[in-house]
């Protein structure tokens, strides 16, 4: 239960960060939708992944991991800043996915 709450908090933080980065890129020198559009798509992926976590855990995990990788791919020159966050989100998602797939003992 605690892992799910942590992952939900990190996921909401990821969505908020992606929205903040998209809004910041709109007014950058000539960037416009070139950078903010993909960030908005990544925010939608992360939000959709959080919503689907219970019904479709594998799809949700893929969506969240792709969304976490988006800032490093879009702002490739700043990848060393974004890769640690990507690693943390990916590790949390994979641990949560493994716990969901673990078979329970029959009583």
C-alpha cells in the first residue's frame, strides 16, 4: 500500500513537472510548440498511466516510463539533469509492477 501511495505521489509530481516544463517552453526563444507540444503529450501519457494503473498495469507502466523519459529525449542537451528522475520513476514502476504480478499462495 505504501509503494502505491509513493508511486502515485511521484506520478502526480511527474505530471506537474511536465506541465510546468511545457508552459515554460512556450515562451522560450523561438521554441513555441516545438518543445512544449511533446511535453504536453508526455504529461497526458503520465496522467493516463496513473489512471490505468489498476485496470491495465502493464500498459500503465509503459505509459509512465515513456513519459518519464520524454524530458531527457526532448531536452537532450540537459539529459544529465533528467536521467536521475527517469531512473527513479522507472525503478518505482517496475517494483510496483512486479508486486502486482506476484502470485498469491492458495489457502
